[in-house]
């Protein structure tokens, strides 16, 4: 292979993540081989494949939770749920809880 200008290396990887627009493809316990052929690198990956949705979890500020709970006179758990449902919009969360 060396005579043909091809270099092959095994990479000691623990996990490979391929991020797509709508999901992540995760390969656990991968076997990764990198091939360099005339300056072009390619990778061959085998392993345990799984997919996860690419949903981004909204980070809710504890101060916002406390404010919504106080204003709507509900528990912090209900306030957090309302904030998550409203996409972090404090005013909307309070209005939804007061309905």
C-alpha cells in the first residue's frame, strides 16, 4: 500500500458523533481506520450505531422559575414546566398558569 501512496492508520476512538440538521448519529465503541491516499483523507467507521434527536434542550434560569412561581402562585415545578412550554417566555408562562 505504501508503494501506491496509501497510508492507513487505526484511530483509538471512544465515540464518533455525526451531527445532522435533525438528529445525531452516535457510534459507540467504534473501530476507526483513517486512510490517506495522495493527500485525501477518508475514514471507515464500524461500531454500535444509535440515533438521537437533534432537539436542543432549553436552559431555564432558576431566577426565572422563581419569578414565574411567585407571580402565578404555583410550585416551582409547575413554573418550570410552563417556561419550557413557552420557550422561556416569562410573560407567556405566567399568563398560561393564570388561565
